[in-house]
C-alpha cells in the first residue's frame, strides 16, 4: 500500500501546474468557468433544500426551491451564451439520448445498460 508521501508525490506528478492553467486563461475561459461553477453551487443549494424536505421532514420551501432554480437558469443561460448553444438544441439532444436509452420506456435494466453510452 502506498504511503502518504508517495501518494502526494503521485498526485503532484499528475496535476497540471496552476501556473500553466493561469497562463492559458482568457476572459472567455474565466467566464465559462464562472458559469459552470455557479451551476454546481446552485445545484448543491437546491439539493440542500430538497434534503431538508426529504430527510428532515420539513415543509417544502417552495420559495427557496424557486430561487435556486432561478439561479440555475441564470448560470445555464450564461453557459449557453458563452458557447452559442440554444436551449431548443439542448432539449432536442437530450430527447434523442433518452429515447435511445429508454427505447421501451423506463426500466432499471435499461437505466443500468445505458444504450446511449455503449453504442447499442
């Protein structure tokens, strides 16, 4: 088994140096990073709101859920604009993927086999 020092050296050998990342940044890349980070942050906040309802059996806080969904929409719109992708195209591609994955309607078997990922 690898010891802590060996593992840290291993991680360092695989990690792209921060200076290299910083040198490659452009305002466009920073904007894309900001928007994608915002999606992750707001998704976590939405998850927390739902967790309070499901796990702690608190009343649904629709106001908070609406707020987090709105924040997600904001960041997703930013990503769409940055990469010049329209929402209609995203929905069409998602529909194609789901139709392939669940060609016979939902089943656990189809969900685990993921026909859209394995070339079936």
